C-alpha cells in the first residue's frame, strides 16, 4: 500500500536531497594522513643525533660509527618508540581540542506511525513533544498529505519530518580539567621523547657490543687456525720420532687429542663468528653479513673524575629525564581527578538550514547546560585516591632510577679500570712472549733448538696477542658502556674526538639531593 502521495514524496525529497548533498561535501573535506610527515616527526629527532649514512659498497669496510648510524636509521625497536612519541603529540592535539568548539551538520528524517486523534506524536530530533490541539506548530486535517502537528507532515497512516541543523558545542568550564590535561600531555611528550632517545642509546650500545664480539671471534678463529697448524706439526713430529724409536704411542695419541681439541674449538669459534655477524645484520639492517669490520674507535686516556661523571649521568640520562616527566604527568592527573568535584558548564547552539514549515519554525536555539556533581557513589573519590597513588608510584620510580643511574656509572667505571689494568699486564705478557720467540729463532739458527720450539714460541705469542686483543675490545666496550651510563653515547657516531670533548665537559650545578617526595609539589585537594 502506498503510504505517501506523489506530491508528498516530492516535498520529502526536496528536503532530503539538499541535506545529503551537503553531507557529501563535508565528507570530501577529509584529507588522508601524510604518513611520511608523521614518521618525520621522530625521524628528524633521531637523525639530528645520529646522522644517516649509506651502506658500505663492495670492498669497503664497516666502521663502528657506520654500524651505529645504520642501526639508528633501520632498527624497528627504535621506530616503535618513535611511534609512541607521535602518539603523545597527537594526544596533545586532542587536549587542545577540548578548549575549542565543535561544529557538526546533523540532517535527520523522522518517520513514525501517525498518532490517532487526540494522541501525541513522538519526539523528533529537532523538536519537542508534539501533542494535539495546538501544542505543536499547527494542527491539520486527517487527509493524506496534510499538515500534522509539531512540524510533522501527515501522509496516510504515517507522520514524517525533515530537518537539517548545524550544531555547535563548546565546554566553558570543567573545573580546570582541560588545562591539567593539556599540561599532562605536554609532560608526556617530553617523557616519550626522552624514552625515544634512551632506547636509541640502548640499541646502539647493543650494536657496539655485537660489533666487537665479531672482531673478538674472528681474532680467535685466526689464532686457532695458526694453533691447529702447530698441533698438526707436532703430530707429524711425534709420528716421525715414533718411527725412529724416539717417542711413544702415548705421546702420539696425546698430540692427536690436542689437535682434535683445537679443531673443535675452531669449529665453535667459526660458529660464533656467524652468529655474531647475523646479529649485527639484524641490528643494523645490513643487506649482507660479510663486510670486513674496521675498529677505528680510540678510547681516550684522560677522563673526568668519578664525581663529575655521576653528576653528568644525573643530568644527561634520558631515562631519568623521562622519569621526571612521568612524575609531572602523574601530578597533573591528580588535578584532572580532583576537577570532577567542580561543576562544569557547556553551551550548545543549533541553527537550522531546513525544517518542515521553515518559514514559521524556529531558525535556531541555544542551550546552556551546567553539571554539578552531588552524589557519585564514591567514584570520584576513588579516582582521586588512585591518581595520588600513581603520583607516589611515579616519584618512587624516579627515586629508584636515580640511585640505579649512580650505580650504573660506578660499575662502568670499575669495569673500565679493571680492563685497563688487564690490558697493561697483557702488554707485558706479549712483550715477554715476543722476546721468547726471538730467543727460539736465535737458538734454531745456532742449532740449539728445533723447529718445534719455534712453533711453540709462536703459539704462545699468538695466544698472548689474542688475550691482549680481547682485553682491548673489553676496554672499548666498557668505555662505551660508561658513555651510555652517563647519557652521552650518541657522540660516538660523530668521531672519538667529539666523544672525548663531551666527556671532558663539566656538569652543571643542579641540586639532586632533595627527597623525591618534594618533587610531587602542591596540587589541588578536596
């Protein structure tokens, strides 16, 4: 059964079609997000600290600085923390939006069963309750297509209405919650930025450790291969002596067992090289794993004193700065929770682009709304208590991290000094082994020794050199760990000279002796 007459349908679509067209125009204003611009928000920060480099070409060596740069620009773990930073920036935009009005176009078409004579029509989105007998904008007859009550048109057994309002809304006052949210968002941006820098430093340190692990394992492979040649020469010598009745089967078996042990250690060392290189590829994003490595980093001989290094760490560690920002976020969250006790005021304004009986209907309306909490069943109190607990928790975390930073610096200093002492002792051992080799060679020239004696002296020298090389690698890694503990590792990718100048700079005079509870500061209370 056709409920709407042709004339009524025409009037209906004359109202609906313009509204639909306007909605389409509004939707076309949505622009896609520029993904490259979003990523650049954190990439610019990272690249300013660690300049981008190209992957080495064929025949080129991979330096430590290049490995760290490639890690900074290719590692996904760093990029993940960068997206956290972008989300913090977006959260600030959302907090700012709370201060601004919102405007929306809300076209609507209402269709409902027509009320019987004397009954009330439903509540339309743009109007109020509609009753018979003059409570609406007009009362009509019961004929199809005639005027109904309350801005409704009647069409047989149904009533319908079309409206096209533009609605504006703004929050005038919410107890200071919006301002506190904005301050918390700004503090969270600082926190996420510092955490991004901290993760960058941590991943770069990991890359440096793997870099030197590759060098150490390759050096060990070289020594074991030379040692295996020596062991095989011993086996041949013992077998020749046994053939001449100058040795025993036990001596031959022992020399073969020693050679087999050297082969097993060589296989393990070669496996360590492969694993370390694969890990380096994973961290840096290199296209291949067989680049020759160049150890071009020099550990400086002079460094600041212990107290100065600790002060530098308390001022320069990114994770400690992030913890301080987290305290500020928690402090503002207390203000947000307390603001729920205060009244809030909002203003809504509606302007109609089209309504049924537009010439006679209201063209606009406005509503000023106030919300005053009287009884919330303890919900607001629970939110406030929880906010205070999170603030205390953040302050405790910062205090614990502060002590951990000092401990990290002290351990790094101790490890570096131990490595330096070991290097000095091993240098003496290498010098002694070198002198022993010269004596063995001189004795062989005067027929006072055999070739095996020279090979043994060479093996001892190579072993001492391997220990010295490993100790020097340890010293470099421990120095980089000290830079990381003081928050100044990033300078290593720009050359050792800049790192030394950074470590020689005096730290500021910021006072870090105050108790953490004082950092909470004053806040609202109810």
